[in-house]
C-alpha cells in the first residue's frame, strides 16, 4: 500500500492494522513514484498480491509548474502498476478525483445528480490531467482494477480544509471562503469503509464515493465552525476574490448512484462524518 503518510493512506493503514493484516507500506523514500523504474523493481522484488495506491501528487497549484513530476507520479508510475497488475493478475485499488471533470457551471445543469461515472473527462488543470491519464492507464491495460474517484477529501491525518479552517479560526474573527464552488465533502474513513464494501461485492471498474448533499466551501466552513463551537464568522466571497494558480471547479459533484446500488447503502451523511472527524482531531 502506498501513501500511508497521507490522509487516505493513513486510514487504510489503520484499517489493515486493526484487522491484523500483513502489508507493506513503503514511504516515498523507500518507493519513490517519481522514478517509475524503481516501481518496477519494487514490485518485482516484493511481489504484492494486492495493491492499494493511495499515493499521489496532490499539490493542485504547484502541479501547474511541476508538470513532469505530477505526470510521473500520477500517470507514468500508475502505468507501471497497471502492467504489473495485468501480467501478474493482481488486483489494484487506485484513487482518483473530481478534478478529472471540467467543473463548469453548465455541467451542474447537465448532471444535477453529479457527474456520472462515464461522463467525459475534461480537466482544466495539470493535476486533473495527470490523474485522468492515470485512470486511463489502468483502464487501457485491462487488468483487475477498482478506481474510486473522491472529492473534497478530509481525514484525521495530513492536511485538509477542515484543519485549515480550525487553525485559522484560532486567530481570526472572520475567514473569507468561496461560496460559488459547489461540491460534496468526502471523509477518508468513509472512503475506506465504502471501498471495502465494494470489494466484498467484487466490484471492479470506476466508482464514485462522496457524500450526497451539494454545498459550497463556505457552507462547509460554516458547519465546521458551528460543530466546533467557534465564534469566527465565515464571509462568503466569489472565486474571483480568491485567485489560485490552477482553476478550481465550480461544480464538483460526483454521482454515487452506482456505488449506492452496489453496496445497498446510501453514501454517508457529511455532517455526521464531519462531527466524527472533529471529535478525533
Ligand atoms: N485531498 C483531496 O481533497 C482529494 C480530492 C480528490 C481526490 N483525491 C485523491 O485521493 C487520493 C488520496 O489523497 P490524499 O488527500 O490522501 O493525499 P495526501 O494526503 O496529499 O497524501 C499523498 C501521499 O502520496 C505520497 N506521495 C507523494 N509523492 C510521492 C512519491 N513521489 N512517491 C511515493 N509517494 C508519494 C505522500 O508521501 P509523502 O508524505 O512522503 O510525500 C503521501 O503519503 C489521491 O489519489 C488524490 O489524488 C484527493
């Protein structure tokens, strides 16, 4: 399993440890995905029988400058994993993102329930492009894979929006947060739980995992303040007032209907998951 120092990888490692399962979780020094030849060597040497790839280049703005590095980690290294998986008949779980889609406002009208699994990828930035190529590498290779796209991810471990809001609220009476970017929060522990349920049902291919409600980042921030009893006011601003190097999606909802049907359960409620997370951090 890769990426155990990240949000999702940490949750996966805890899940595996709690069940006394044996696994390798190389650090980025032990297995640096920026060197695809080392990926081949590592796989040949350790011969995994199941792969969970939580590692990724996730710096959305920096990716606009570090195009090669983002592509190597999110695409070329994944291609090597895909080839190993196909040749050795080893299943791969891989994670991807809402950023593979365009995220324009009109898509909100076209896909009111969220982007369906089969919607055409059309990223606006380097990060999304490299993640889409990584997905495509797994699909084209035709091995046994489960690609799970998530959005607005938060977890106990690592950096995320929830922790940033809590940190800022310690010294600020007001935080400006964009209110015209819409999506649905996803929590790392929920992603692991849903992934395991999909595996129990022997589901492969691409699936979406996110919460149901469509909210803005400002709504999310306001709820973080409310649940954690902070007095800080959330000032709603437009994306134009908060320029970023990489364009952010205005509409980020993932349609999780297929996943819900596969596991026979609704996606988790984001307020419940947020409350649980806030109690843990
Ligand atoms: N965060 C989000 O909001 C979000 C949204 C949608 C989808 N996703 C996707 O969800 C998955 C998990 O994201 P996350 O938020 O858990 O990521 P994260 O917290 O940013 O962690 C990234 C992980 O990747 C590892 N990594 C980075 N570069 C590496 C390299 N060259 N070689 C080996 N490992 C490397 C990091 O290790 P080091 O700590 O050693 O660098 C870290 O363990 C990713 O596929 C991401 O694209 C995330």
